[in-house]
């Protein structure tokens, strides 16, 4: 199974010693929460995580909390529906894609991307750009930085 991302790829490497391992999944959780809020989650999550999906949509659970509790710290295509997986393949994985935008919007003044707080305020900031990238991708089949 191919993963878009895994939390242990982050907290298992050159990771700030002053942060909890969960911070290694904040960026993944924010992308996943955006997909959930936009109804791009996959069938497997709909079938097995309905209550948690509802909690994310109601902002009672962050995307990172969902990611750790429902996805075994792994983000793969099955987390998303067909459109969500196609968008993630085009935007999440490339070096100049999601992580570049995430750093630009949320991490430019922090010691590392792992220092971004898992808050709905930060989610709202990155969500605006994710919406723009998704619309560009739907229109053009691509996105532009």
C-alpha cells in the first residue's frame, strides 16, 4: 500500500526533541480535515469512522486527532474518495505542492513546520489556499504556485 504520508516519517527522523510526536502529523491532519469538511473522504472512513467524521465536521475533533485515532497515523488513497485521491496525488505529494503552501501560510515564522499549532484558526488559514488549489486543479487538472 502506498502512502501519501505517515506521521512516523516525521517524528521518527530529524524531529525537534521539545515537541510531542503528534506534532509530526499536524500537517497531515489539516489536509485530511479539509478533505473531510469538503466531503472528499473515502468509503472506508465513511463506513468505519462516521462519528469521528461528524466530530471533525462539527469542529469537536481536529484533523490531527482524527488522523491519529482513525487512520493509524497513515494517510493513503483509501482515506479519500476518487476526486480527493486524484487531487492528493497531484498536489499533496510534489515538493512544490501542499507542504510548500503549508509552510508559506503557517510555518514561515516558526522554528520548524512541526511547531504549527493544531488549531481551527490555522486550519481556516490553510483551508482558504487548499480551496483555491482544488478549484485550480478541477479547472485545469493542475495547480499553480
